[in-house]
């Protein structure tokens, strides 16, 4: 596996963090929307 020149792991790390933080928010919004219907 060759390493590409000029790449970093920052976009992948930020994407994982965003996904982990986004899932509870999406779940909470679905639950809150369901309570007020």
C-alpha cells in the first residue's frame, strides 16, 4: 500500500467524528418529532 503524496488523515477523522456526533442528534430529532405528532 503506497502512501499518496500530500494527503492527511484529517478529513477522515473529522468525518468519523461528525458521523458519531450526528447519529444521536438525528435519533433525538426523530423521537422529538414523533412525540409532537
